[in-house]
């Protein structure tokens, strides 16, 4: 199955699709500013989860989840976060960032206090739900309560869940701000505020909502920011809201994505991309894939073209309501 999703990446580099993948829309392009790399100021590396002095229940969850040893970002970033530092981590997608802040949060929260102690902001509903699943899985032996506050769902259900007692909230900026503003959850017990994919969130126009949330948090709240790139608006957040942050950069040549092979195909003309995609299906065994496009219109167009060629394809983009998107994700 092929899944089409719009994305800021250009299709001159084609990802592998599958005869049963859904099509989904691309995110808004990042701000047109030079990409900046932060300079690391932290050199401690712990290459074994057992040496991180984590809770026994959390360690059980980590190993049960399938982790054997920490990735490069996890080796560097978990400990400074657990120690209470504000942290800026720059690393590419697929490097283990989600588990980095999830493990850190689970180590720091007090399960006996049924109040929100950590908030994680994500740029999309789907990513928020994915993060929620990781937190719950890693905290499986801790009885952690993690709730996803996302648009397109019932506000009253969110309020009821939050009032029943939640330790960690994952969500998109608009809904999280709404829940705080409605006093559905109070920030009195907040320990940590995480911005995941900060560059994506700011490129999507969430700047004011993020700033508004910052204003509602206790001044002692620890801030953790993760981003693949460091455009000026992300750097502005770090200077406005972070206190002497630890800076961690995982360079591309340090990444080891075990079991994953990466390659790209340079397609010189737009008109050649569909045929190139079809050729890939003819020459490579593909069971499932996600295809990213840069506009919603392109998602719909490619869905139609692949369907006409007898591929099983689903499309997903921002014009669909939350219920439709969830059905497509479950089918995938």
C-alpha cells in the first residue's frame, strides 16, 4: 500500500513507495533562511542505558520496547535533560529524538502526583499521537497516564481526561493552549516543556501560540527543544525562553540508522517523476511505503495516477477531517 503525504521535501528525490502506500500532503516549507548548526557545549557520552541511573521500571520499558543501546542523540542528551538543564538538541529525523525526551520525562515525573508534569508540543496531530504511543510503551511498567490533546477531537473529552489525572500531555499548540486557557489542566506541577520538531512548528505559523503557552508556564519549567535545522525563529525561541541551555549537535556523519538504507534518484524534469516511481515498483520489491508530496493538489493528482495503474493507494492531507485521517492511518 502506498500512502501519499504532502511534505516540504521536493520530489526530485523520490522516497520508495509500495504497492499499498497512502499519499499524504507535505508540510509548509521552512522559512527561507540559511540553515545554521549549533555548536555543542556538552561532551559527556553514556553508551549504555544501564549506566544512566534510570528507574528500574523505566529500564524494563526501554528494553521491552526493543532498544538494546542508546543512539547517538540518546547517549548525549538524556542525562543533561534528566539533570534538569534546558537543552537544545539538533539532529535529523530518525535518530531517536522521541525516545530521548520520552525517557527523560519518564525518569523525572512523579507517578504518585496525578497532575500534568510535562507537555510535549508537536507540529501535527499524527506526530503527537505517535509520541503518545512511545511514551505509553516506554512507561508500560510505570502506570504512566499520557494524553494526546489534538485538534479535530472532542474538547469535552479532552477536558474530562485531563481532569481525571494525567502525567504527560502531548499535543499540537492550538489545542494545548486552549486546554491551559480553559484551566482544564493547571500548570502548577509542570516540570518540563518539550518542543519537538521546532523548525516545523514555527514554519507552520505556530509562533504566537507557542509564545502564549510559554507565558502560562511556571518560570521554573525546564525547556527542551529539538530541531533538525536552526533557522532564526528557532534561535529566537532559545534566547527568549531558555536559561543557559546545553547545546547538543549530532552531525550527519555520526548517524547510524541500523537496518535502513538510504538513496535518492535525481529526476531532472517534473514530468518524469511518475514514470520513475512506476519503474521503482517494477524493479524493487516494495510492500509498504509513504510518499511525500509538496502540495495537497499533488497528493490528489498522484493518488489518481497510481490508482489508474492498479496500485492500492490512500491519500492523506490537511483538508481531511481527523476521523478520516485516523481511518487511513489504521488501514495503513
